[in-house]
C-alpha cells in the first residue's frame, strides 16, 4: 500500500489543541465524534459532501466549500488487492489506470488526503479531462454518475481511549491540552456506477482538523 506523506499543501496542521483536554469526559466526547464522522462517511457515497456538511456544522472554516489541492508531482502504484477490485477478476483487462492524489482543504486547513486510482475510459470525456487538469474534488467531478461507495478496509490511526477502556476504566488524566496526532483514520473503498461497474478505488486519510472546535459547555 502506498504511504501518505505529511500535509504539504497550503497550510500545515498544528499538533496541539488549546481546548480539548486530557480528561475522561473530553476523551469520551472525542471518541464519540470520531465514530460519528466515520458513520456519516460510511453512509454516504460522497466523502466530499460529508466533510463540507461537517465543516459547516462545527464552523471549522468561514467557507465550507472544499478545495482539492492536487499534487501533480506524485505517483504511486495501486495496492494489488485494490487493483484487482478495480479491474475485476479477468487477467485480460488492459484498461489504463490513472492516479490522482489531493488534499481536501477549506480556508487553508487540510481535512483529508485522498489517493484515487481510476479508469478514465469508464468516465465521460469531460470528467476525465477535469480530473486530469483541475483541482476539483473527485466526488464532485463524477457526481452525475450517481455512484455508490463500498468500504473495503478501514484503519484506526488514533483513538482517544485506550484499548479495553470499558473493562479497565479511563485514567483520570492530566487536565492538560490533548496533543492531537496528524491523522484519525483511513478508509479504502471502491466507487461503482449504478450498473455496478467499478471505476475508481480510493484511499482516504482523515485529519484531526475535523476535531478542532471548542468542546460543548457543561452545566454549572
């Protein structure tokens, strides 16, 4: 599988939050938010739309419209298990597979990184041209396909609670600001047309910019 680099787009992420603190309650809140975001992503074919709604809901940027910062200098081979899903079981497949890597940003903040391997011949010529020449998010370019999204694999890259916390309890914590890592989780998925034909596989990695808003006020 290809390795995603640290953000190198319009703005680098900071590593600490001045608001979420190392307390059991805040860690439980963060865990709930991560699961909430994942569930929304899994229930919607367009990750771009979900992120824009999330940014708007939590006021994470003045403008919730996401922009795709396309990294034209990068290239990576498609992981074999994803490539097989994209091309199908037949060894006779000879269609060209193109690679596209973007950082989805809003107001200079990077909310996710996406690596797409797609088959231009399975898209309209206009879609293929836009993907190759513009920074428009992939999901918006191919929206007219009314595509479906199937999760193949997920990876948790950080979780605010320790393993077996429900059995061992949650430590009292230091009450200091929580130092957030760069990434939260990664999804690997296949996008299919309404007829069920795969046209793209994607690896998406979501950042902790999605959590950088004040925790809710507690009752006095």
